[in-house]
């Protein structure tokens, strides 16, 4: 695993200098009730009005009390067709700088992500706001099962982007063969749309801020990632877990909690009763894991082990050569979502 995660993390460090639904409105929050009129279980969706109270602002966040976590670094998104997916995400204003072929032959290295030895191709892609996604095409072992198409599915439910002119960006996507559905607003004034990447991974895009018509040679007004959402089966249990890991809880009600680290993108934990569970392995198509930076990986591993958290590998995985200065360790949250602690060289 050395050559995968550490190369991506190093590049990330450089590039990031920086189910049915009935929608209602309550206290400015768009929600979906857990039960419909027939008593069937449906999921909750946090509204943009609530999310926007915490994203792209200056909410003061305390440093973790015992761990050394710093910021959310990136998503990993597994794909079938590497070139087609790279082209698709470039349409969404992500830029890539390098393609890497990775072969992990040492079983101990591969155990870092709970996999047998594997090979893959990957590229980190940077959004305009500095957020990073890593596109990965596993060669072996390869899992061709389609990703969850429902954004209420347990796990990293969707990539949620922001636009300063959603109506024109929706038309831009349509011209490039990407159809979308308005889920909040109208065709003439969309507030949130839903579409999919070439593999079926759910992507949401919201109008954030006033509508801008100033393009200055830009093809699109897509300007970054709006939010990071993790759907969970038991909100109270997940809130307790992420607090133990080192996140600060900055808002919470019976349906969702907003959690944060001192720097970078916040995360929303949303309680869901979807039957679609988190992926078993990180080579599954779709959003597979998230990486979080730490200033002291070894200390954090010991702290979290003392709290009962089990890592895939008992010791940090160390890179070689140029990437020997980067280390990582991965573990799961209560629903099986894979979190990866990464120690960057800076």
C-alpha cells in the first residue's frame, strides 16, 4: 500500500495548499421524515440552508483534546473506465496533474487497506476550492458491482458540489451529455440538482450564494465542494465515535450532526434507515474512503487503540524513496466506513 496512499497523500499535500422521499421545511431545514404515511422507513436529508450555516465560514473549532487530527484531505472514488471518469470530472472543474500506476506486492503493505496485493491506476484531482478527489481504477482485485445510486445509502453518500450559477451549469452539463434532475427548486430556478458519474456514483450540486453571470473565460461556475456527508445508521453512536476520534460537534439535532476539525471542510453525519450498507472493501466502485491529516500518526494510533479502535495494520505503513516521509493508517467507523489517517511531510 505504500506506493498508493503515500503518493496520493504527498500529491494531495502539494495540490491542497489550500427510499421514497417527501420533502418538507422546518426551521429553514429541508428534511425527509423517517416514516412516510404508510409507516415505511425512509431517510433524512439535511437541507442546504442548514449546511450553509457551517460551510465556507469562520466557525471557531477547538483543537482535538487528545488526538492530533488537522483536516479532511480527500475522497477516494473508484471507477471502471479511468480515462472516461477523468474526462467527466474535468467537466466538473477538477484538474489532474499526474497519472500513477501502482503495484502493491507486499501483503503487509496491502493489509494497510485490508486488501490482498493489488495493482491500480490513479490520479489526484483538485477542485477550484482546493478539495481533492483521488480517482482510482483497480486492476486487481477488481470489484465491478455498481455503486449505490441512492444518496441516502449508508456511507459516503455523494459528492456534493457548489455552483454560483446552477441553472447555467445544469445546461452546460446537458450540452456535454450529462442529464440531471432538479430535487430542490424548479427548472427555471434550480437550487439543487442530482446526477451521476459514469459509474453511477451520486453527485449533488447546489446553488451557493448569489447567482453570478461573470465568467471571465470560464466554462462553468462550479467552484468546489459544498459539503461532505456520511450517512449513518445510529446518529448518537456515530457522534460519540467521531468525538472519540477527535472531531468537534458544532451542531446537532435528532437527524444530523455537523462535525469539524480545526481546518478544512466540515462533515455532516446524517441518520439514515436505508437498506444499502457501507461497502465491504475499499476497491468497491464509488466513494470508498476519506483521508484525514494528522500531525502525529503514531500517537494518534495509540490513543485510538486505547479507545477500542482497531486499525487494519497494527503499525503505520511507511513509503519508500520520495514517499518515505509519508505514513498512514486506516480503520472503520461503526458502520464500516473507512477512515485513513495520513501524516504529511509538512
